[in-house]
C-alpha cells in the first residue's frame, strides 16, 4: 500500500513538472517576438526645416535653426539633433526622415553652404542611424516665389540633387525623397505633370548619375487617399523606386492597399510602399492604438515613419515666437518617454527594413524634361570642390549632455538586436526567465518525489 501511494505521488510530481514546463513553453511560443516580420519596419520624422507660410528662413525649433534665432532647446542645434538621433536609435527606428532645405544650402546658383548638413550627417554616422533626406523648397533665386513653392527649372533641380548625392553618397544608400506633400498645394504649386518634369525626374537623373544604387522615393503625398495623384505621376512618366504617402486620421492600411492596386495596374507591383508620415497628438487621442494598428499587422506598408519624434511647436521669427503647441511626439519636449515610445520600441526592436530595390539592371536616368516656360536643361553642375567650404560644426558638439528632464544621451544608445532576442512588453518572457522557471518546476518535482519516498528522504535530508 505504501509503495502504491509513493508511486502515485511520484507520478503526480512528474506529471506536474511536465505540465508546468509545457505551460511555460506555450506561453513563450505564443507571444510574438519583438521585430517579428508581421509588420513594417519603422522610422521617425523630426522637426520641419522651414515653414515659409510663417517665416521664410530656418525653423527656430529645428536642426537647421540659425543662432541667435533658435529656441532654448536648440541653443546648440547639432547637440540637440544628436540627442534626438540617439533616442531614435534606442527606439529601434531604421531611419530619421529629415527635410533638406535647398534654399539654406544652395544660397545662390552654384554657391553651397554644406556646414550644417555636414555636421548632421557626421553625427548620424557616429550615432549609427540613417538619415532619410527629403529634398524640398525652391530657392527664390531659382524661381521659388515668396513662399518657395513654385517649381524650379529642371536644370537647377537636377544640379542640386546631383551635388547632394555626390557629397553624401555613402550616407544615403537607403533612399532620397523628392519633395513633401507635393499634391496638396501647400509645399508645391504645380500639377502632377510639372512635379514629374521639373522636380522628380530631374532629381532622379541627378542622383542616378552619381550612384544607381540610391533609391529615389516619391515625395510622400498628403491628400491622395484614392491614389489619383500617384496615378497621374505614373501616367506622366514619373521615375521613382519607392512610393510614399502620408495619412492622418484616415486608414493608413486602406490607403496602402489603394496604392498597391494603382502600382499593380501600372505593372509596378514590386514597388515598395512607405508610410512617410502618420501620427496623432497624445493630448487628444491614443497614440498607442494607432501604433498597434500600423505596426502590429502585415500590410503593403514596408516602412512606417511616425510624426513626430518629440513634442515641438510651430514658430514665427524673428525673434522666435511660439504660435501653436503640439503633442505629436513619442517624447515630451523635455525628452521624457511617453508610453507610446515604449509601445513602439516593443514593435521595432530587431525589425529591419527590406533592402533597397534591386539595381542590377537600373532604369536609365531620364533626361530632364522642362515645361514650355522653362529654360533648356543645362548639363548638371558639379559643385566646385576647390571653392572654400564652411567648416562643419566641431566634433565636440556631437557629444551632448542630457537636456533637462531627459535621460543621459549616452544611455540612450542601444544596439538593435536580432529577431527573437527580446519580446514585446507584456508579451512573453526572456530566455533567462524561462530557464529559471523551468528549473524551479523541475526542483519542485524532484522535491515532491523525494518527500514521497521515506527511505530516500532519510538519505537526502542530512545533505540539505
């Protein structure tokens, strides 16, 4: 009888160990791994470079601000930009979408000031994050008009794009975007055909003349839910490697599916689709719900870039005057992480973007086609390397101290890990915890077995 009871106790103990271990394994297996391929890779937008309808000059609260006309958080613009890059890196972002203000760089025809751009790309290289540049705004000398929105000549556009690609070739291999929301009338006052002939195709030709491996991204559209502008660009002979759109308050997945259909009908089903901007203000809606909707499921979106990384406001100048507060960021203005930051981090850690489109047989760069009121396209200007170039911001400014209320920038730099090495917050356990739980279950089973056998118990207890 005693032997039977002991056998039953041992069987129960072993069964408990098996059930416990199985439960732990199932809990681990069921939780989706961070960075799983079920959703798009992610990036973030940072502060706009210029907003000419408010002030024709550098945005006072941006990476491009010019002291003394900078807000207090950008007293050292490159240091603050570096802190933001570090936070984007820690988030798991694959890139930082940044406006490249043509008027602030090519200050007159053929005259370039690369100093701030050099410092930004140097900082990005040190942090280890990719800048996704957006070439935009027509200088007044190139015919941009009072608000820099008129189309430039095809020759000027091609020359600037080529000069930019020559200077930053190694840092822009993931893509260069050509303009921003060119369909809305706010950033560009021409038609889809004018965008193609005077901006997109000339820029494509200039960039591909430098490096055919640099993907050219269609400027993210801002009001194209039915895909009509994308269709018009394709019909006008637009050349691009990646399609992009922005979506606020609508259905990002639905618009991506529409773009997929338009591209497929044009024989371009292999063209990647990027969601260049999406977001919501934390003060009025749930950022987490939108993040889960976009990043938590498979869709035609290959890359989703949140607007904005940090809470910043809208400004006029000069002196700088705050005209509109915003809470679009994943970080507060003081660099504190919101819950939406950690939610996105859980999705993006370990998730990588698809490689750039194959360029084994690249489409030949098209000749820039000016409209009837444009001057003939000149040969692309190569920036004069012999002319003096302003010295970039000293390297010492690239190691900033923590801003008030924010974490130490050095602590924010974390390596992006591979698939399965971390789990979503609240969604599974790391390997160390799994192993520890399994050991506890086994020890409990062995202990129960020992206790069920008096003879064995008497031998073991003296050693405990």
